[in-house]
């Protein structure tokens, strides 16, 4: 055999030896069915320590309950103003009300006017409306609450949307937010700008701020701390600040720390500066379920006079007669006959 052929043969023998040797070692390196019953090999990895990299989470447990003994109340839920929250996301609150003997109706703005729908309701729930309420609707809402109807308004920070011809560099960023300002203005309640954040004390995210009671009210009964996932501050004049952000809470637009209210009440109106806390995903974080139950009690504990807001054409708002529980529209004055 020539020298070149001898070298080729030697290389071939080495390759075969490597393949055979590797096949023999593979079961030990990769594991096989033959050694499935053997004890596993412990692998130390100091870098993989879930206990040190995963933040503590707020326990998600509890039950949403109501203390009110009221039954048979009708809660009108606004979905007719391009509301930014779906009916499904409100399920924890609405299911609690239904399970306690109350009726849920939705105002969709199609067949009936809002004022007409409010006449047969005891409470009104408005969440993140994107369409403004008309002057007639605002007047009807005010008459509704003046007559004892309860209103719960939930808002959220404005969002930024792209407008114009973005493909050609002509587009811009437009800030849009819920149209809640007009609803609260008559009650000394206003939604601020920006969002609240806390870099020191939060629930796994700087926007998930904790809030605690600022006053002893029916809304804060049993509440120690709640989690607001993306909250806007509520500014008040004469309203009661029920829940405020904990120490270290800042406002995004100014970066100033402060005691910012996230839940406030003025008579028959309660405002909340967040919409995410009520969803199924967040309803059982901290004491959120207690707050949701308290808000449900607030909605049904009012005593609204019948017939408000008044029908179109009535000269005066409907008022109950002295000592009575009902009311009737004030009839228009009779025309004075012309002299013969």
C-alpha cells in the first residue's frame, strides 16, 4: 500500500473510533431510557435564583360582598358615550350587584334618551366616557342626583394617539382623555392631568400605586390599602377625599410628590381615578374587593324620588307633595281666554 493510501486508511480508522466512542458516551451525557430510573444529577447554578429576582406580589384572595340590605334597585350603566371600558371588564362589580338582588340595565344611546332612561333608574354608573355629554344630558344627570339618585364615575389618565399623515412625517401626537370633567364640575370634583406613580412603594410596577384611607367613610370601611393600576388624581373643592396615594406618590406632569386623592365623594356622587382596579384581573389585589363592595353599597343605598329627571316640556322639576313619596309634573298654566 502506498504512503498516501496508508495515511487515508489511518484517518478513516480515527474517525470511526471517534464516532463509536461518542455513541458510547452519549447516553451518559444526554440521558437515555436505560438510565431513566437512576438518580438525577444535581446541577448548581448560582445565577438562577427565582426567589431573588421575582418581586413580592400582593395576595389575590378574598370575596366581594355587600352590607346593604337594599334590594330591587336598578343600576343604569352608561355604554352610550364611547366608553373606554367593556361590559366584561366591569363584571366583578356588576355581578356583585346582580347577585344581591339588583337589576343591571345598559344605556346604549340608541332608542331612548339618557334622561328617559334615568327616570326608571336608582343609580348611574359612568366609566371612562370618550364622548361628551350634551347640555341636556348634564342637566338630566344633575336633576337625577338632586332627586337622590346615586352616580359613580370612574376615570383614567389621558392616552396619546397618532393623528394625521404619519407615513409622510405630517402626523402628530394628540392626547385624548375621558370626558369626565363636565360630570364632576357641579359637585366640586375634577379629574387632573397625567398619571400617578410611586418609585418607592408600589405593586410590582411604578404605575401600580397603593392608596389608603384619608377619612372614615362608608367607602373606606374595612379598607386598609388598595391598588390602583393606572390612576389619575382627583381634585376636590368641597368633596370628601376618601382614598389617597401613599407616601412617595408623584404626578407625572409635574413630578411633584403629594397626597393625591384617587377616590372622592360629594353627596350622591363618587369619583374614582382608575378603571383597572375593578376588572377581574385586579379585583382581588390588596383590599380592592372590599372597595368594590363598598362602591356597590353606595350605588344602592340612595333613595331617589320617582320621575326625575322631569319629562321634556315640564315647567318645573317634579317634586313630591308634602308628606308623600311620589311626585307629578307641574301642569302648564291654563291660557287666559281673550275678551269677547
